[in-house]
């Protein structure tokens, strides 16, 4: 179980819902990147059967989410954007240690866990604001259930990769990075991981 250090305020959801095409287009890219991230780990650690099985299944699930979100983005008339900066994920990736194991794998798996837990938190927050868009309310409620499993799945792999003690210690550090990565001036683009 991961307890994030900060709670997303309702103002984030209010702003996101006022600009739904922008949010859903960004969300579709997030799902695609979640699939790519999981598959990159499968490619990096092919000798770890638990990781290969869990993350290849997770990637397949993220790809299904991508297809659903893309369909909704098109329905809303959103402009497709397959490449865009995600300062939140970039800040987390920048904190990852490279070059030495188990540190490298531990950090990547913990970053995967944190992004999943934050996404789950935000999808849950969105649902009650979507009464005018029942299709999207249903989609985000459905996705929240899936993302709720993904955070613990990454965390369990992180603990296996580096041991429980190292994982817990590093998680505490990365939780601080995660909270800071969401600080930022308000008024920028609307995104799943935009500052509130
Ligand atoms: Fe997903
Ligand atoms: Fe996920």
C-alpha cells in the first residue's frame, strides 16, 4: 500500500472537466506510455519470470485502456497528440538512478508504482464530476479499478527486485519527488498529471 504525500484538490478535477477533450487526449497518451514503460521493463529484465509475466499482462491492459481513451478523445473532437512533454513523469524519471543494480530496477519499478497510484487517485476524483458525461464517468470508474491493482503490482516487483527494506527506504525518498513534481504554476495545459 502506498500513501501519497499529497492529495489532489477538487479544483484539479473541476478544471479538467471544463476542458475534457484536452484531458482525454492527454490521458490516451498516458495509457500508451504506461504500456511502453511496462514493455521496456520486460525487455530490460527478460530473466525475471515474475516481472515478465506481470508486466507483459499489465502492458496489454494499458493498451486496451489506450484504445478506449483514444476512442473517447476522437468522439470529443480532441486534437490527437502522440508526443507531448509530461513534466511530472520527467521529474520522476530524472530521479531514477542508472547503471547499477538493483538500484536501477528498483527506481524504475517504484516510479511505475507511484504514477499508477497517482493516476488511480485522480481517476477516482474525476468520476463524481462527470455526471454530464456518463460514458466518461463509466470509463474512469472502470479504469480506476484497474489502476488500483497496478500500483501494488509494481511495488511488489520492486520489493522482489531489491528487497523489502531497500524498497521501503527508496519509496520514502521518491514520494517526496512525486509530491514536488506536481507543484507548479496553475494555468498550464490540462493533463492527468498537471499541477492542480
Ligand atoms: Fe491504464
Ligand atoms: Fe495502469
